């Protein structure tokens, strides 16, 4: 089982140091510390385990060290920054493992950029030696790239000429969209194995600064202090204590949710529990609650559950999303987040919720939301239904039930704080360019909407009554299982991101689609493919037809 929970005390590949407003993440990969046997992580190359630690470190810097304003990303290895994804690991990985690996590393890179843009923790890459492939892609995710000017230190994206695949973590997109490298220069750069160094790297905007090796540490420290200038030292972080969870063969259990694993029908059934007890009265109470504050607990639990299922339960292709609890209490928590949005911790919690729901958006699973009596699809939890590919809401109540009819309720959380990767809210994406429909929705904020109202406003897909409910839900799940998983992955990814294209949608839509296909092509993974023969001294044999 791949476990995404870790702690700096257990890191094997990264060291996290914090000195006031400046932190340092030092990459020193344990060659024998791979997630699986059969490959050595030489030259600071990485596998999923290395990136799990990086993800954890970025999260901890945001929640445990809000005083940090700049993060240096460095290497402990002489003349090597990072050689990128370990090729032997990729060569022995299944298709599913390769694609999931790329997806998680992409999410982690965007997490670094999110921390910079929204949390003011700016990242600086300090490259002494080689930054190749995924190593340079890691640097591209940071705000500023420093390169030693010694005639040998270089940056490169050699995947096309060496491996017959694409840079898998956004390198192509960030080179032209983020760093504004000219297309013709980018074309050359991505087809030379040795990469680009020195003045050319600077002139082409591949790096931001050249530094003599003798002054590297001094200059990097000065640059970090400049980036962190003005960072408040008053904010006190909260500890990201270990998650409370139980994993069984048929169920995952967390404080805020449970997931039933239905292997026979290829489905995972989520039940997300709304908050109980008293709602905190002020921002001090939020801080005192720490990881027990319900929105933060929800974000952590749901994030871990999504990652666990994606990595360890590939055949559970349909996720059924249910909620239970009191919608009024969920609305009260949403109001609390809105009222104290300027507080650093509340801000971080909202951003974490945003990132977690984004993880749903890019998961290659069919998602069906079921809105029943006793559900609490309100505000933040309504985002689950809006993220689903379809939603079914019971019209009325079940026969012989004393529960009132199901309702949904919008709050301000549905109108801005939790955007998708396309920069739009899920409501804006759903009702693309329909300002009248969106205005009608805003008029209903705070109202409990029953099935016919929710359908009319465009919030749900179908509203069967109690006679048809069981059959329609069953058929929806069975139908999904009968389709090709590959076709569903392509269809869902294409439909989910309506609207403007961003760097994020390009990576998770365009790049993921191409890489998914390329990872199955003989030119890359066949017996004589480049990925299989890398390091053997043998020349790959390519099918020369362009398709």
C-alpha cells in the first residue's frame, strides 16, 4: 500500500530547515529509499515517495510556519541538483502507476505555486550542477531560478530525445506560458539532451540569475531575505498532527468521512459527515481547535482518502458521493470562514479546501452525487455535488420515512473561494457564460432548495421520486462499470474543464491526455522502446509513422 502520510522526522529524501522568515528544503535522495525494490534513486532522481515528502513539507510550511516568506530549494549532492524522475522506476512501473505518479507530482508542483501566489511563501531554486527533466520541472514551479555559472551546470528537458515521452510535470507548458520562452527556442531546448547553460540559459529566460560558485550560498541567502522582507513573525502556526484513520478491506474510516469499498461493483461510496457540536465563536477559537476545526479536518481527511483510492484502488472506477448531517451547521462554518477570511489560518484552510476539491476534478474516476433526505449538501459540501459528473436528488421523501425532503443550499463559498483549475467556480463552469442563470442562483443564497427548485436552477442532473430512485441509481453505477475506463477518463477530463484554458488545465487536460497515450506506445514502452532501453547503450527502434 502507498501511504501519503508522513512527517519530517521520517523523511528519507528531504531535509526541512527553518530559520525565521527563511526556510530551506534540501534534496538528498536516499538511493536505496525507493517505494519499491528494483531501482536505485541515483543522482537525486525521484519516485513517488520523494514527492510525497515534498508535498508534506509544502503543507507544513504553510500551516506550521506562517512566519516563513521564502523557501530555498537546494541539493546536498555535489554538482547535481536533480536528475528528474527515476527512469528505472518508470521502466518497471505499470501504466496506471506512471500516470498516477505524474498526476501527483503535477499537483505538488501546482501546490508550490499556490503557496507562492496565495500564501506569500516564495520559492527559489538554487541549481549547482545538473537539473534535468523533472529536476528542471521542479525548478520551473518555483518563483526564481539561480544557476551556477561554471560552464557545466545546465538545465534540460531531454524526455523527447532520450525517452520518447514528454516532460511529465508541466515543463513544456511552464517554459512557454510561465517563463515566456520563445517557441522556437523552446523547440530547440526540448530536443537537446545536454540542455542549456550559462549566458544562453539566462538570455533565453530559462533561469533568472547566474552566480559564481564561490558566491552561491551568499547570494542565495541574500535573495531569500529579499523575498521574505516584510514577512510578519507574529503568526503562530498549528501542528499538523497525524490523521486519525482506519483502513480495512471493505472500508476506510476518518473523523469526517467514511468510504465503503465495493470491489464487486467497482465503486467507492463516500459518506462525508457534516460538523457536530458547537460552532467556534471567534478566530481565537478556530486557532485553539487547530486540526480539529471541522473545515480543516475535512480537507485533510478527504485529501488523504482521494490519494489513497487513486494509488491503491485503481479498479474502483466510480465514486459515489453522499453527505449526512445538519446543513445549518455547515452554513454556520461557511459564514465563519467568510467573516474571518483575512486571518492567516482561515485563509490557509480555505485554500486547502480549494486544492482538495481540485484533486477531485482531476481524478480519473466517474463521480455521482446522491442527494437524499438527511444529506447536507450545503455550501462547502455542495461543491462535492458540483464536482460530480452527475447528481441525483430525491424528489420528495422515501415512503414510510418521517424525514423531510432532501434540500441543497448555496452559501458564499460556492461563489468565489473554491475555484477550479480553469479559474472559474464550479457554478460558473456549469453555467458557462450564462449570467442570468448565475444571477438567479445568487438570489437563492442561503435558501433550502428542494428537488424541483434545484433542477430548475441547474444545480442537479436528475430528480427521480422514491419509486424510481433505487433503479436509477443502480443503473447509473452499473452503466459506468460497463464502459471502457479509457474512454471515460478521456470523456470526463474533456467535459470537466469548460471555459478558459489555463496553465493548470493544459497540464491536467492536454498534457495528461498526451502522456497517457504516449506511455502505452511501443516507441516508449515496447521491448525496443526508448524508455525500456535507456542506459543500456542500445538504440531504440521507432515506428516511424506519425499519427
